């Protein structure tokens, strides 16, 4: 683009801000606006007046002490939330403008001086794009400077818990290879249920919204680049409910660790059985291998209390020998029968009757 036409277009644009241009001219060294506008640059300092609350008294203090002395207003007079500081590099005057009044000349200078791009190669389209980007990144930087550390700490403290708590159950179960049992199938909750603050409120996953790699619209990768208010509020909600959440997690963890202890005992029983089994008895060896695979102790049809159970245990033995996956129903029924006996630390399987409290026997 021809440089003269370029300047001409900017001149037309600058007429859209007559109130701003006259104020800027007043505070400049040059007598003509065409020269005066080139004296100004963006300093990079930005204040969000909404952040004067939320434990950020410094924002209010800095705005109150700013030499421009028109808090909540642009130099042109309109109301603003974001305060962008601009500086006249000849007169050293510091001023405040809103995002719509960061004019193209300030952006042009910013691109030229900060990004070190030759003025002659800068097009109007580039300026428009960079103006948006510059405003966005100034707002983003000011947010991270004030709240970034707290947010990062809170997020890191709750991210693992979030992925366990803020999930939805499908009602279906899946076979867990580690715990060797059927477990409820869960998915990350991607949208919230209920009303914020109500006891039945279920928030969408914090990790999902902020930085989950599968989320194409994660907030960390948005143009905005910092968490939205909803996410911040949900993090606060999560932290307030931390004791309740930790209790749920502890119960889950306890169940898992009990299952691992049980698997260790089952392992012990199986090892004892293998020693006792003749190496030519291939069927029994396959059965024991299958028991190990499914995390169940070896059993015999002798444990059945009726004909149905005897048939069921015989069928289950065949399923285990062939390493077929027992269905959820079969697994439940089998565990119910096997739990009538107790596995000792030494690897013996005893009838539950031997553990009956003697007091109970006395009463009989
Ligand atoms: Zn303005």
C-alpha cells in the first residue's frame, strides 16, 4: 500500500475521535495533530477497574494516584472498565484511554518499536488485527499479573480431584484390569447441572474447561487467554466444599486399597493351590490361572448350598478355565457365594462360621 494513501486513510479514521484528538493535541508538543499523534505510545500498563474489589486494593490505589486523574473515564470522556496507559514521549505526560480509543498511531508505533517491524511494510489490515491482539494481550497480561499466581496454585491443587469428582455416571460398568472387578463407567462432566450455590449443583469439570487437551475450546487456548468468571466462581465453590470432596475421595480410596489387599490374599491362596496341584492336572492349572486373572479365589462345587448353585459354580469354573469374561450379573453372584468364606493371612480359606462371635453362640 502506498504510504500517502495509508496516511490519508488514517487521517479520515482519526476524525472519528474529535474529542480525543483535541485533548491529545493539547497535551502534545507539536501544534498540528498529524505531528502530535506520533508523540504517543502505549506503555503496556493496564488496569481493570472491576478488580478494585476482590482483594486487589492496589488497583484502586494506582488508579487513584495516576496523574491523569480521571478514573473510570477515557481521556475522551467515555466510561471505561479497562484503563490503558499511554505516554507522550516528548512531554512525558501519562494519560489513560479506553480500548476503543487506543488509536491506530499508538498501535503503529507499538508494532514498529516493540515488534520491530518496518513502518513501510505495515498495512492497515495489520494495524486492525494488531490493535485487537494488543488490546487482548494487555488485558490478559494485567489479569495474570494480578490473579495468575493464585489461580495457578488453586488449579494445581484441585485438578486431580476435579477429574474424579466432576464426572457423570452412565449407569454402565466396565471391567477394571487393575482392580479386577466391574467399576461404574464415568465421563468428564462437560456442562453443569442445577443452580450455582444450591446443594444439588453439579459443576462442569474445571480441568475440561480450562486446559483439557481434548477440549477444542479450552479457555487456556482462547483468544482471551485467562479463565472466565464462571470458572473462577466454580473454583471458589470447589474450595469451599473441599472437606466434603476429600471425604468422598477417601472412601473411594479406602475401597480400592481394601480390594488390593484382598487381591494379595487371593494371590497367596492361588500360590498354595498351585504347589498342591499335580503338574499333569492341566484343567486345574488353567482354573488357577483364570482365578488369578479375574481376581477371585479358587472354589469348588462343594461350596454350593443347593442344586442351582452347584450348576452355577460348575458353569463358572468352565468360564474361568477358558478365561471368558463373566458377565456383571455372574460376577456379582459368584462374589456373593465366595464371600461366605474368609481368606486368612496365611492363605487358608475358612468358613465364616468359625469367625462367629462366641457371645452370639452363647445366646443361641
Ligand atoms: Zn475514549
